[in-house]
C-alpha cells in the first residue's frame, strides 16, 4: 500500500549508525540488513495488532493494509526485533493513540520491557 522510507543516519566520528523507519508495511531485505548493523533501531510502532482499528470500530482496514507492520502476532515487528543481535537499542516510534503501549501500566508495555524494546517519547535523546 504505497512506498515506505527508511533512513540510515551515521555518526562519522564513531562510525555507529541508527536506522529510522517510521512506516514499515513489510520487512524487506535492505531494511533488515540495515537493522542488523545499526547501533540503534527506530522502527514503526504504529499499531499493536493488525486489526486494532477494526476492533475499535475506527476503520475497516488492517494495519498492514495501510503500510504498518503490527508489533504483535506472526511476522510482527517484535518477532523481527527479537532476531536482532544483542546490543542495539530498539525503539518504537510513530505510535498511534489507539496503541495500548502508550499506557505504561499495560500488559503490552510490560511485554516490550521484557523484550528490551523502548517506546519513544517527546524530547528523547539518542547518542550513537
């Protein structure tokens, strides 16, 4: 459903890089390779489930239909993040207001913490 954009942002002084991908409808080989070599991965955290907007009665489209890989479920973003080597920061960005991870006391947020995945916040600073 349209094109998506991912950027690799490199610190020339340290040689370390961050991958910034705010909208990913599916994982492709180039993005996956960049994720594996990045010191920090900032990726699409729009929806927790593929049917989130449908269940809430807000849309008739799935997350994947509108260019967003859900975090949970088979082939979701969490499965991809779990496959990364240890070390890089894993940060979810571009989070929809329907996503339960915004509630710091939710089971979904606890799941992210258990997996070592952070939720971005306004003013967050990242050092490479």
